[in-house]
């Protein structure tokens, strides 16, 4: 309940000092920009976060460990492939899928499969692919490249975790199967799991959105205006921008399409890296799985996503 008290205190503080806070923001163009970016990131992510925690609650209430084991192949490598393809079934962004992947692990899914699902769902679901097709009309290669690059990133990271991952990296350990306590109704399990996941994920979403807003105003637009003639540099910069801007995967294609001065490859890198690793997602992973996990998983994901997208 401590996170609930913190949230309530912040809301009370904001209401009590609404006038001075609004006046301070109005006097600073950079604060106005940062506030707009923070609000945009947060508002974009919240609906999908809610969808994600509802699904995670349903997984806790209705998907027993036995059912999870029946649905996934016993071979861990095959389970990674199945979980990566299963990401196509969840329309949502990276914010919503973090609690779902954690809940899958709580219910007995291998960590490698859960992480493959974590990385694939925000990037290969139909909503994202349709948005990409709309943003890049007449360029089906962008849709195909995004699908192949993102799915390859998810599968490779799942296999890498299967080979090199360590349970002791989880500062926040999996809960086991505590939600399947005797005598508890499925509704009680559902509401407790969804509430717990929402409070935990929302707190780190706020931190991540604030980091994205701060970095957005600190990166001068002139840094990437003259990159069109430097392919390798533009690829690196677009990958880093994807991490910094922390856009929702349903909206990032329209941002990439607006950068018409850049070649398609750097923009494809932007679309593959963004849903896999950004400052908002790093904060949520650190809160959900632990900082020791996040500081290992995020850089490795960045390298894999960058390499996969360049080869598409």
C-alpha cells in the first residue's frame, strides 16, 4: 500500500500547489515542452498499461501453472519461438506487456519465453504493423523489415537469456504461485493481481516518462538535421533517439515517417529499437524485475535490436 500513499500524496501536493506550479511552467518554454512530452508519453501509455494489467490479472486468475506448461513446448528454445509469435495476439505497447510477462513467469513460464514475448508483443502485433503501413504508404518493406527485425530481436534475446540468464539477477523475485491459494475466488485473485501490477508499473511509468521529457528538451534538434548524408552516424543517432524519446509503439511510425530527410534504414532502426528498449521501459523493467536485471538486459537488447534491424 505504500505506493498508493505516495501516489495520493503527489496528487494532493499537485492540487494544493496547482497555481504556483502552473505559473512556473508557463514562464519557461522548456518546461512547457517537457510537460507536453511527459503528458504525451504518459497518456499514450496508460490505456495499454491498463490493458496489460487486466491481462496479467486474468493470467493470474485463470491460467494455472499446469495450463502454462501445457501451452508451451517443453523444449525451451521452441518455447521461445512460440512466445515470440504469440506477441502478435496482444495489441498494445511495451508498457502494458511488462506486467503480463512478469505474470507469465509467476505462473511457471520459462524466463526465456516470457522475455521473448515481452519484446515481440509491442512490435509485431497487428495494430503496430497497420500503423506502420499507414505511416509509410507504398513501402511494404518497412512493415516487413519491422516485423522481421523485431521478431528476430525477441527470439535472439530469449535464447540468450536461456543460455546466459541468472535468476539471482532478479532483485524483485518472482512470486511463485501464491495467487493460487486455496479458498480464494478467481475474482479475488484477478483484482489483487491487477491492482498490484498497476500500482507497481504505473509508478515506474511516471519515472520513465519524466526521464523521456527531460532528455527530449536537452537534445537539440540541430543534432540530427544534417545526418542524411552520413548513413552510419544516422543509424547510431536514430537508435539512441529511440531510447531517449520513449515513444509508444503505436505512434512511433508516424514520427519516423516525418523525418523524410533521412534514408529508410535509419528510420527502420528507430522502429525496431524503440519498442525493445527505451528509458521508460528500462524504468519499468527495473521496478518489475529488479535493477540488476535491467542494467544487463537493456544494453544487450539494444545491441541485438540494432544489429537485427540493420540486417533487414
